[in-house]
């Protein structure tokens, strides 16, 4: 079972997801960033290029030929196939409103939750679904 970490209280979900990605990249973690909403994933991609003025976070679509050599993969469809190709130590950052359709052997899933009421409601539904599936859940308050 995977460990699912929910970070609550993000002022802006995509901006916080970019900060989290930068932190995990600097810590040496590989990430798959999943969102079935292509426009949301594109907004994340755009913001990730400018997460900090001097930071560079190498990332590509999971289908890109360079994915094998890149620590951050963006996935909008066929998550199961991306997980099968990803390094076993890769974590999953879920930016979707639903639980990911597959977790594969992922040991850890990161969830960012904003203060928006709709986002909090969707997060509560994901929490319940993860819990029913038997995953280890952790809640963190962003400051």
C-alpha cells in the first residue's frame, strides 16, 4: 500500500505544486505529476519553468523520448503505462480532482489541497477513497 500525503492550506494549488516539485527534485526524488485535465497540467508546466528565478527543474511529458533521463514526468493519460516505465523509487504528485486511476508500485503519493471549497471537497472524497483502499494517510498543514 502507498503512503498518501495531503498538504492542506495552499494559497494557490499550482504554485504550491511547483514549490513541492522543486523541493522534491532538490532532495533527489523522481516524480510523476498526474492530471487528466490537460489545461491544468499545461498551467503547471508553465509555472514550473518559473518556479524560482534561478531554479531549473528538468521535466518532460512521460511520452517524451528524454523521459528516461529526466527526473520529473508529466502525465495526462495512460498513467498505468507511465508508472510501469517509471523508476521504482518515483513518487506520484496528483493534481487531478479524482484519485489517480492507477498507483502501480508507487510507494508515495503527494496531494496538494488549496483553501478553495471545491478543492477541499474533492480532497475529502479522495481521502475517503484512499482510506477505503487501505492506504496509509498523512495530513500536513502548509504554513
